[in-house]
C-alpha cells in the first residue's frame, strides 16, 4: 500500500517574539508567509548572502530571548523551499522574519492608534 498524500496546505514551524504575536495576532500567518516568500525566493546562494548579513549583538539577543513556536500554513512550493534550506540558516532567517514583522505597519494598527 503505497499512498501518496496530496495536501493543499503544508506546515512550517517558526519562532516569533511575543511582541510580534501581540502586534499581528490573527494576521501573523499571512504576513509571515509573504515575508517568507520574499526571503527564500531564489537560489540557495542568495539565501546564504542574506544569512551572512545577519550577525552581531542584535542577533545574539534574539537567540537568547523568549520565543513562541507558531505553526504557519503555506503552499507546497514554499514548504519545499523551506525544507531544503540547511538548518544552520533557519535561525538567522527566523531573526530576519521577526525583524521584518516588527517593522510592519498594518492598516489595523494605524486604526488603533487613531
């Protein structure tokens, strides 16, 4: 019995900072998926360049901070790209994702401030 499963959505687990979760709440999955597409689009060498730009005290502090494990549902293509990335690159990529999520300004946040 050789069953092949064709899922519509695939899971990716990502660590996010608590303030990112509070900021985006139910929109976290949507924005994370968009940022993931932007970051891992292209060849592995492009991803390596982005990862090598990360470093220093800010990244060290990110690694030490408390994070929440979130499950993000993505399409097959994005899932396959994420799985193919070496494990050593995933932590810096998660740092970049969190950094971009923190700098996001959504319409919902602007409405709350007004």
